[in-house]
C-alpha cells in the first residue's frame, strides 16, 4: 500500500545526445536509494517531462521501476492541461509499474475551482492506483484552493497533495479540513521543516538530487524527535535550496550534478545551460558544502 510520507526525490532525467542516459539514470537512482530516500518521483517538472515524447516517458518510468523494485516506491509524474491526455500518461506510467501518480494542476488554460475538481475527479476514476495532487501556482497560474482540496480528499484514491503554494495558512486549512489520512507534503525544500511542524508528512525534494543523505536525515530527525538536529540541517541546507532556484528548475540542479560528475550538462529546449555567472555562484555553494 503506497503511503505519501517521507523524504522523496523529484529526480532529474539525464540526457546524452538528446536521449535518456540510462546508465547515468540508474546510477542516480542507486545513489538516492543508498542515501536513504523513501520514494522516487520521476517525470515531474524536475525531470523535464514536458519535453519528453511518450516512448521516452514510458522508458524513463520503466527504468525507475526496475531500479526501485523491492526497495522504494515510484510516484510517477503525469500532468498536463488536457484531462484526457493526463489519463493516457497515467495509464502508461501504471503500465510501466508506477505505484502511484502525481499530477500537476492544469496550466495555461486556468480552470475554475469546479474545473479543477472535475479534472482530478475524472483522473481518479480512470485509474486504479493512488493519485496525488500537485499545487504549484507559480508555474501553473492557478491555485487549488483548500476547499477544493478538501472536496477532492473525499475521493477514495486521492490520497494527498504536494503543496508548493508557499502558504502555511493554506497548508493549515487543508490539514484541518481534509479527511483523516489525507497527506500534505512540501513541494518547497525551504518549507519542509515548517510544514512538518504543522502536520505535513514529508517533502518531494529538488535538493535531494544533490544531497539525498542530508534531506533524508532531516526528515528522520524530525519524526524521531531530534528537533535540534532537524533545525540545524534546515539551516545547513538553506543556501543549497536557494541555489536550486538561481535559474528555472531544473537548470541549477542538473548543472550541480554535472559539476559533481554524475550527468552531462544537457537540457531539452526551451531549457538551456545555466549562465556562467550563476554557474560560478552554484559552484561556490557546492564547495562550501564539501560536495566538490
């Protein structure tokens, strides 16, 4: 049974000559598992899913499932602004072995709250695995309001939400109003500790690509009552979290992993390489953390 809790990684997708770099991807996944990460999240925003074709999407999730099987679950991203296409993507991911689906709010067409409710209800009814909502207004231009999330929480296989609105008030309203067992996880590394302090159940992290052990340790420290350690890790990681957004995600995180020697510094347009100035700023943060 899939549970939405723990330190989870929104993993990048390494490319080489325009295609999935399977060897590098498998090594990245092994590093995440060895680092204590609780769940892998491929093909999300950080994984550049928006620029993948269906074959590459299916293969990326398939490789993740192969590497994670029997170790940690796979929560696959399946999101776009067309409800029918989301269902098609979700079914591909489920066919490849994903344990659950994470679906971002529809972007650009800016549905109403009723439209958002019907969008997610339709997806949930079309699939047999757990569905996790993903609210990130800064990228979608639409906010899934707490009352809509609360309504959706009554649907059996909608089990939680990745919340990246930046609002602890919104998080509090959802936790207070949603059905028992509905999980709220942080979509912002900066807010993992504050969100967990009011009832959040973990994080889907960008920074965990770079430092899986530290992100996992922060989560473990909090749930085991080692609050001072969790707070120290929060402050230790703050500069890295900030660096992950020097430019649009996932440009900085993939660049960091390239600097560290794990992947090629390759993106699919319209994303491109980081500016030299920001790359040097990022390099300084990695040096400060002893990662290079």
